[in-house]
C-alpha cells in the first residue's frame, strides 16, 4: 500500500454533461451528453434518429454504421464527444437526400431485406463501397459486407442488389446521364 489516503467515489453521481457540436444530416446541432455516452446513443436518444441501430455494441454487426466526415464508422464504438465538430450522415440523411434511393429500390426489388434491422448498416456499407469503387467485384462486395451481420436473408440477395446498382450506375455514367 502506498500510504496515500483514498478519496471515496460517489458512483451514484451522474457524469457532468458536455456540449457536443455536430453537423448531422446537413443540420448544425448541439447535444448535451455524458462523457461516456456513445454516438449511437446521442443519435437515437437525443436526436431521435432511430435508423442507426444499437445491435451488438461491440462493432461486430454493423447495425450502428454512420458516416463521419464521409467515412463509415461504428457509432457504438465511438463516444459522442469524439465526434465534436464532425459531419455525421445517418441512414435518414442519406435517404432524405436521395443518395441511396437506387440502393433502397434494388434491395426492395430483390428482397434483400427481411426484418430490416441490419438494412441501414448494409446500405451505409454499400453506399461507401460504391462511392469509392464504381464496379466492385462480387468478392469485393462480400468483403465490404464482412462487417455487417444479417440473420434473416443470407447475403446473396444483398450482394445481387449492390452488384445490380453498381452496373446500373456504370451504364448511366457511360451514357453520360446523371446518377
């Protein structure tokens, strides 16, 4: 023992709130969070953006994926305070902007969703992949989806949907028509 007196810790005392400034889906916002609150908790509980799901809370299932400054991140593994000043795009924002309309339509057409719990994360992953690789191989699509877990559909319809959107976008680009 070191001989230093220990200070009692009041474990019932709540963490002091911290103001976090974010741009969420293009709108400036401020959240009051405890230092240990995750980004997924802030999005769901304070901003009522419930499309971002809290699944495994270990970064393994992909249900909590959001875009932070243009890159997909697991919102369950990130403290809200770490996102100070960041631009966050959720599934709601990508949907409202039309950025994933073709992906959503193709997922629906190919029955690439069933219960829907994993679908926002799958769409976030697909959006990021297709933003970086115009025509990914089926293997590249499967690799990109390796961080997303689905218990209902299996992955073949999801891979088919993403591949179809990639081909359609490439065909439109070749014709010179807008995405």
